[in-house]
C-alpha cells in the first residue's frame, strides 16, 4: 500500500483497517475500524478532508476526492463516508456525504455536496448530481439518479450484511499477508 503525507497531513488509519498494497491514500484522510480499501483505489485528501467510517468498504478502482476552498466553492467540500457503507467497483465519490448503511452500485458517480441518506441503494452506473439529497429508504437509479421505489426490509437488512461480509473478507486478506 502507498500511504503518502501531503503538506504535513498524514492519513490516520485504524490498525484494524485493510488497505490493499496497490491502493493509494494521500493526505487528510481518516479511515475507521474494520474498513477496507481495495486494489487500485485512490483516496486523495490533498486539498480537504476525507473521512471513512467504521466497517465501510471502498472497492476496486474507486476514486475518492474533495473540493478546495476558492472563489467558486467557498470553504470547499469534504468527502464523508459513514459507517457500514459499501462502495462498489469503479465508483467516483467527489466531495459528497454518504450516511450510514448505504450501497453505492458499480460505476456510479456522486458529485459535490450531494447527500446520500441512511438506508439508500444507488443502482449501478448512476449519476448523483451535485447538491442532490437522496431520501432515506429508497432505491435510486439513472443518469441523473431518480427515486425508483422504496426498499424492502430484506434490502435494508442486506446493507448491514454487505458491510459485515466485507469485514470478513478484509480479515481473510489481512491473515493472508
């Protein structure tokens, strides 16, 4: 793994977290307990903070970045990923907020100041425009993402299952190194 300090900011990674050796984590990044960052993922906290909660997983080839403070973006925007979040392969998270217990489908893009509330599934390939707030308890899909239907209880339960499964997988990878 490549963990890089930038402008005197070093990532803070819980000892129980797993960072794949091909992932890159730079700067103002905090990664919580039992979380995992998978191959070829880039988490770049060079111009603002990135926070990833506990038991969350950022899967292969995802990109996590932030916005800077400037005349067109006063204060910039941080990236916050809550607890028990599953971020699928090749997802782009840019200066947005994901609350707890979400699933972001493969190849989705979530842009600046968007908020994904707790218990949301964003379908594969979706685009969540900047500033959009996704209401809790629904499936969203499309480009731009639109509310499709309410989640079933089984789907809500699967969100925790997915996060727990990735904790088990990261433990296997840690035991293998």
